[in-house]
């Protein structure tokens, strides 16, 4: 691969540049290199230089719903089981709502790791020091999340907070036919939570996690899949939903100058479809390409009786995790390569993982915050 400046059957360039591996080389091999190499006057061997310092621990919280925790196994429980007051980075995520009751009770079995668990795994692999937490409530808006768990979200320890809105809320009701849709209220929630976080953690970075267009909504707009012209209408509606998500999330960031960035996962999904990496049409297509939505599998946890074309599959969750990691850390996710651990553990083939890494990198590298076919500022639209 072009980005690999050094190749080995055992170690990738990413592994060689990992701070943890550099430290190990310094500790174990530096004394060997200098053994017996005195100063020529019978003096002792000079001491090895100190190993590189471990990067400062970063505490990051992901706030959202099932588009953050993933809903289905193996994504939902992935890398769960972290500790609440960690002092060192870990691939394990601490689930803030595990064991809670009332509004914070978890509908699917916990603890949850989800897409934050994928992020945490990437961080360990590249030698970053992240303590990852999740505060996600299924089928719940940002406003209700904050009402239920403001004490979790507004904590002074966070270095970064990631916000994901209920999928229908940022979209105009003309696309969802839902009373939940309220783009202006979404923008307001972003500002409320951002201000709450910064009131106690002034240097924390607040990110928006822009999610993907839902196939089930595009199907509703396009009509019966057996009708002539369904495929064209469906793909057009899918694009419209994606554009509306883009416009809402970037408008929310524009209206709140304290938002650090938008992680455009939804646009990465669109790019994966456009580039033939994934199948955009599960209704009339017989494609063998991966689906970014969950669909239905031989064994489903939780149990379902019909295909789910709104939540992420292992591929959709992996792609979203890549975009979040690239945007938040600035690390080139292409360096993860075909032997990346999260992909292997989730059951993603090496070649597909590399394709998704390329899509994620390209999406963030070519990010464009400009509105797409926008007729009105979403932050002014109410139901």
C-alpha cells in the first residue's frame, strides 16, 4: 500500500510507530546495542535514553442512542466492561447507564460498548491513551439524554464529548412524516449540551456525530418495491435523506462556534455506496456487497422477525467508528490496515476493512461543510 513506507511480514509501519512499541524497543534493545561500547578509556557503558513518555490520558464520552451503541450483537457488547475511574487507556468502554433504572434503563442487555468500543480499540492499536465512556439511551433524543443524565454529560473530567441525535429529529417532517422531526430543536439541544459541558470543562472538545440515511425511510418515500421506477426513486430519496442529515448537523455546528467538528459518518456511508464498496438497496438488489444496515441474520440478538434497515451492521458500525476516530484524533485510519483487530473480532474480511478505511479517510480528508441543495436553514425549521 502506498502509505506503508516500510513493510515486514510481522510489523506494519503503524505498529513500528506505536509509542508502546517504541518504548519496548528502547527498554529491551538499546542496552544491547551499547553493551561493551565504553568511551575507550575503560569507562562504563552510557545509560540508555529514557523511553518516550506515554501520551496523556484522554477521557471521552459518547452520548446518543442505538445508533451509538449499535443495538445488535456483536456490535452492542463490543469491548464493554471498562472501569469508571480509569487511570490508563483501555480498549474497554465504561457504560454509564449499565444497571440504571427509570429513563436510563437499558432495553437491550448491557453493558454496552458499541461504536465507542471500536473507537477504543483503534486508540489502543495506535498507542493513544483513551478512557472511553458511553451514555446512550435507546430511542432517545439528545434533549432527553441530557435531562436524564446531565450529571454524567457535564463533568469536568471530559476532554471530549461526542453527540449523536435521534435519527428522525434533525430531518424535516416532509421526509420522515414524523412529529419527532424538529431540526430547530436539535440545534437548540446541541447548544444546551455544549454550554453545559463547557461550563465545567472549558477546554473539552464537543463533536457532532452525523449519522446515516435510513433505508426504511427511503423505502417509505419511494413506495412499493414492486412498482416500476422504485429503484430510481429509492436511491434519490436515500440521497435526499443523507443531504438533510448533512445540512442539519453542519448547520448546528455553524450556529454554535464552540463545536469542534462534525464527524460525517453518514457521508462516508454514501461514499461507500457510490464507490461500490457497499450495497445501498437491500429491497430490490441481489448484490453480494456488504450492507451497512443490519438487515437480518441467521441468529439475531436481540431477536427480530423482519429485516432492520435502520441500525448499523458490523460494516456500518466499523465505518462509522473509523470516521469518528479519523476526525477526533487526526490519525490516518488507512494505517490500521488489513490486520486491524476490531475488524477481525467483528468478522469483517481484511479486504473489506481496508476498503472501509479508505472510504473513511477520504470522507474526512475531503470534508465539505457547505449546504447541499438546501432551501432553508435547518436550525430555523420547526414542526
